[in-house]
C-alpha cells in the first residue's frame, strides 16, 4: 500500500499562502490567496493514491483536514 501524501496550506507571509508537502523543505507553490492554495492542494491530494490536505489559519493553527483515497479496513481493537 502506498504512503499517504499530505499537503499543508499555510500562510507564507505578506498575505500569500503556500502549499507544502509534508516534511518537504520547499513549498510546491506560493499563491496570492488561500482559496487558490486550497484548490491546488486538493487537486494534488486527489491525484495521489492516498492524499490528505491540512488547512491552517493565519495563526498557523489547523482549521480543517480533507482525506482522499482508500482508508485501511476498520478492525475491532
């Protein structure tokens, strides 16, 4: 099974927003507004076998998450 690719939508300073893959050194792209960054992140996550988008607010706190792809079977535990 492939590993889940996680993309973060984060403030970049100066009003810009960046899309950054989890643990990457550089942003995938820096955009002028949050909605454009969110659209790009969702597109990237949907194109991955397993994808997730984590959306942060201007203060850096996580606001919401979107998960795409197959989740493992739930088992009693």
